[in-house]
């Protein structure tokens, strides 16, 4: 096994659409989080809907299973995909709360006692209305906080500050998470004895 710490291991990205998150009501229109965040059409010509940020503090929640191939000794990074409906150069700020949770452990709100609150840098939007916006990556210190027994992360995605934007001008599409892939070791190696192809009659009696 390679043990050179100077090797830059590959990283992997997962895009979680807010419409797929668990913290929404049964009619799939309104968020269960604080505030009055609801899904709205970004623009009639775009034919896309996002979670409208009506006010600072609007949020949505999710449960994200930790990937089996994630190296927990490297930190997670987060960024947001959203749009902004006006031509003003507003500067919204996002927050990501997360809490590790193991199997058979009681569920609680991710932002009630988070392992960490990741505050993203203010993002200056384009002055083109309805432009796609993607924040810079915000790096966590999850490598010091996620326990070996944690099976998933409870997440809270929040618009911390509208940055001079008006109500419902910001429509959030997704949270993107980046993690480092784990190198193969003795406990996670492929369970094969060689690279020879399987015999054509392998399932025969």
C-alpha cells in the first residue's frame, strides 16, 4: 500500500438538489425549516424551480449517508448553486450546519447542536438577472469531528444573510459536497483472488 503523505488523493463531488432533500413537506412545495422558504419558478422562460429565500434564516434539512469510499481524515467542503433574479450586485451569505450521527442514535435538528457551523464567504452575484451562481468552496474541519461510528450527516442549509437582496430574489438549487477518496487498504480491498474473467458456467449447478 502506498503511504506517501505527499500524494494528492482524488476528490469526489456530490450534488444534492434541494428538491430531493428530506426537509420538505409532503406537497414538495414548502420547506420544513425556519422561515417561509418555498419552491418557486425562477423565471417563466427558464422552466426551473428553486427554493426561494424569503428572509435571512430560511433553511432546509437533509440526511446524507457518509460515502463508503470517503477518507474521514480529510475535510469536507461545501458550496451552493443558486440563481439571483435582479441586476443588483448583492452579496448573500450561506451557512452549512452538520452533525454526525450513528445507527440507532436519536435524530435531532442539524443546527440544534451541530458538530460544526460552516459559514461561507459572501458571494457577489452577477448583474445579469437570473444568472447561475455558484459560491466558492467553504472547507470544514470535519476530519477532526466525524466519529468512526458516524453513519451519516444531518445537514441544515441556511441563507444566513440576503446581502441586500430582496425577498425571494435568491432561489437555491443545490448543495454540493466534495470529499477525498480513501486509498485501498487491507480492510477495504477488492474481494477477488485474481483478475481472470469469470468462467461462463459460474452459476451452473
